[in-house]
C-alpha cells in the first residue's frame, strides 16, 4: 500500500509542477496581421471593359 501511495504522490507532485510551468509561460505580446499588404482584388469577378468574367 505504501508503494502505491508513494507512486501516486510522485505523479501528483509532478503533474502539479508541470501545470505550474505551463501556466507560467508568457503569451506573445504582438499580433501578426493576417491581411496581405497591398492591393489584392477579389479574383472571383473580373471586369474587362464591358465583359464580366465569372
């Protein structure tokens, strides 16, 4: 019984430490804009003069 209790105690302490380590990780402070820079029109509809290409 002592062997099982010792094993579970070690597992619980290890999990507790790992959760604390994960919670201490810093989140990124910057955000990368997913929008492409520049002019990128919608390619689904293109108009050439009076002709509309779908």
